[in-house]
C-alpha cells in the first residue's frame, strides 16, 4: 500500500510539477525511471520505519486477568498476536549457525518451565526502596549484570527481587528481539509466548516523559494498560524512542555488564529474518541472584 501510494504521488503530485519534453531522449527517459524508482524505494522504507518505530508497543501480560494470557498490543489501540516462542530444543539452529557472531558463545537453551509460578499479589515497595541493588542474570550465553535503582522505582525493583528469590525467572526464554525502530531484548515470561506474568500486576514508575530510553536501560514491558506491569522486562541495546501517550515504560535499572551479549544477539538477528520476533540465537535466563549494591 505504501509503495502504491508512492507511485501515485509520483504520477499525480511530482510529475504534475515537472515540465517534460514531448519526445524525451533515451537518457532522459532512463533518468526519469531512475528518479521514480528511487522515490518509491525511499517512501517504502519510510513507511516500514514508521510502522516499526511507531506501531510497536513493548508487550507484557495483561492486567485485566493477572496470570493469564492478557491482551497484547502493537499500539495503544489495536491488538496483535503474540510473538513466536524461541526454539527450546537446545543449540543454535543450523540455518542461523553461520550468522551467529563469533563473540557470542551460547550453550543449549534449557526447556521452558512446564508449570510457571503464580503469586496473588506483588511484594511491598519497602523491600527495595531507598537502596541500590545488583542483579546477576545468568544466561546460556553468559552473565548479564544489572544495576537496579530501588529509590527511583521501589515497586518494580521489589517485584524483580521477589521473583528472582523465588526462582520465577529460572529457565525462562528471552522471547522477543527487535532490530528495527526500537532496539530491545525482552525477557521475563516463563511461558515464552509473550503473554505470561507472575499472577499480579502494578502501575508505572519512573517513566521518562521524553520517551527516550538510552542504551543500557532496563525497563518494564507491559500491555496497553498502564497498570499491567508484571514480570516482563527489556534491555535496550541501542538508543530507543518509545511512545509516551499511555504513560511510558518503567525504568528500574541499567545494564552494567554483559551488554555486548545483547548486541551480539541483535547482530545474529531475529528468527525468520523479521525485525521483531524470537532471537535467531535462543537465549534463556538460567537464574537470577540479587544483592544490595
């Protein structure tokens, strides 16, 4: 549709303002065709970029039905199917083995938990507030270290500590990688389908009004509801701009070690070659340990 619109713009808008000779030479005709093709390509690319950058909303479990497959959205107004779960049979698929960066060394991903845990309510914010924390996220591709800010986002950090202590994240796949428009790796759903959660939800904390999420940011994923934060979180591996009309996304820490792993995963790409989906190289959280920093 975008390409056809570009063609109509060229025919109706651009060409109407261009005085062409009645009998153009071969060189002129070729130049015209090249100009037309270039404009079509540029407009198409802009359309794709707009769809990815503006249409995608980081997904999390629904708030209306805690612990179940809540509604997911790619925008504040429209629903969308869940992202395909990453491969859990172990190892790197042969079709993508040659594209995995040499700096990325991963063990086979473990099977997805068959009975994810569920809790009736989130822990109190007092568990984490007024303190800094360090979380070591052990993955099959190496350790990623997070610096968590319990002062800026006490409820979010308390939840992350609580879930980590109960082994909620153990063997859970990072189910979503985005490589166009927004640049994040999303984790925290033990089911691996993008709609799972801990059984409870809570509201937004410490979301930037600007919508800017710098490289290394750790923030919460959610559905279109501002009260649907649960267990899913994302790591930003390249500066990203996100929508602010629904309140934004809670920032609760920064990546202080292992960001190169996420960048290497992004370099390996998304399964199926799309800009949004399961990582081509499966990565799973083996376990998380948290201590005061």
